[in-house]
C-alpha cells in the first residue's frame, strides 16, 4: 500500500461530510467533528505523518468541489477548514499521548536502574532499548547546579546535543534525577564523562560534577551512581572547591570514617581542647584546614582566610598551646590533619559526637 492509499484509508466518510455541509451551508456537527478527531488519532497511532494526511484531505476536497455549484461551492473552504482542524487535533492528541507514555516508560526505567529495582533480566532487556548493555561496565557522572534540572529543560537538551555531536550514539544515556543531571556511559570511555563534566560545569554556571568509578553488571550503574552522590555530599561537608570530583580520588575519606567511634574519639581527644579558645574551636579548625590544603604554606593559608601573616602565626601557635600538637611537626601534623578531616566529616563542633 502506497502513502496515498494509506492516507486515503483514514478519509472514510470525509467526502460525504463535506458534501452534506455544503448542501445547506451548515457547520459540521459535533458527531462529525468527533469522527474526524477519531480518524486523526487512528492515523497517528498507525504512524502516518500529518502533512501527507492533510494533502489527502485537500485532494479529496478538490474531488468534492467538482460536483458543487454556486453557494454550495463557496461554503466548501469553510467546511474543509473545520474538518482538517478536527482531524489534526485528533492526530496531535494521539502523538502527545504517545510521547507521554514513552516518557513514563523511560522515567520508570531510569528510576529502576538507579535504585537497582526490578528483575535483573528484565532490567537488562529494557536497558538495550535505551542503548545500554548492562553486561558491560558503566560509570556515572552526576552534575549539581544552583537550580534543579529536569528532562526537556534547555540546559539538559543543550548538553545532550553537545554529547551527540561529539560522540554520536555511543550507548550514552543522559537523564535527570532529583534535579541533578546524570550521564551514564560505558566504563571504557572515560572521555565521555570528562566531556559531560566540562559541558555541565559551563551550562550550570559553575555547578559541581562528581564521577563514579566504572563497575560491571546491572548493579554497576547503581554502585557508580551512589559513589558520585557520595562524592558530592562529601565535597559539601569538606568544603572541597574542585569543580570536578572523582570518586576514586576520595576513597580515603570513607576509610577514615569506617570506624566512626574511633574517629570520634580522635576528634575529641586531639581537637577538643580548641573549644577553650576565644570564639570556640571553629575558627582554629578552619585555620588548620586551610593550612593543610595549601601544603602547610602559612602565607597562602593566611591569604585564603583573609588574615595577616602575623594573625596566622598567632593562630598556629595557639593551636600548639591548646592541643600540645605542633602543626609544623611532621608527626603531629598527620594526627592533626586526620582529626580535622574527621571533624569536617562529622560536622564537629556544630554536631555532638
């Protein structure tokens, strides 16, 4: 069946409707309009485009025109306008419904994939429809900006277009979850996630991106996604300034807090005396953090804290006096730095240990 024949299959009763309306100069009835909308819906469900269908309607109207005379012919254009408008409305309604259904299926799959729900075999089967082979390893990057993002937003569409232009269709899945941008890529193609991070950082006006490690199998996506989320949370608590975080570079922090009670005891015993200082422990902990982040360069740490070199020296001396540990001594430095990391992770002294 050719395109014309396929379109003609959805013009049943159309010529008769035009002829009847033109005979009396009336408008199309409610039932006639409903029938035309239903034809439009069925045509859309059959996968026919609207343009050839409209051409078929106009061609059929020409045939009707040949049998009309006088006022009846003059009314034809009005009747055709009503008929085509109703048919197009039904066609568009069916398309919108199909799009919503596709979006719902895609969203359900994304939710199941990122939470490890659903039967493994069924999840893998659905994944292939979206370009993922879950038998391979995958890594996940998560971008967080100053505002939430959803599928269909300009930012999301722009990043997706950039990824497609650069890499084509390499089994990459871009989506959103809880207002964050998410990119899932094969674990062997680290350049994809690096490019995504660069694009997301620019598109979100300085947002932050975390990249999980590659992991194999169906659960690999969940594992990598959780690593990326944990990296974002860790960066917020530790006040890390890097725009792109790699979970592989942050593995030391979960190790340090694996024995939470031991870490809490270390923080209390090493940093607890700082609470005796004027203003409490927080300013001195911030001083130590800046000092360690700058490689123990006091002048650079003072600049970051907007302090004079003299004030910075005073604070370091005060820390030594209160804790008995010298930030400039290599052995004491390790103990102090570990305790500061623990304090940051546990939000001490704002939270009780």
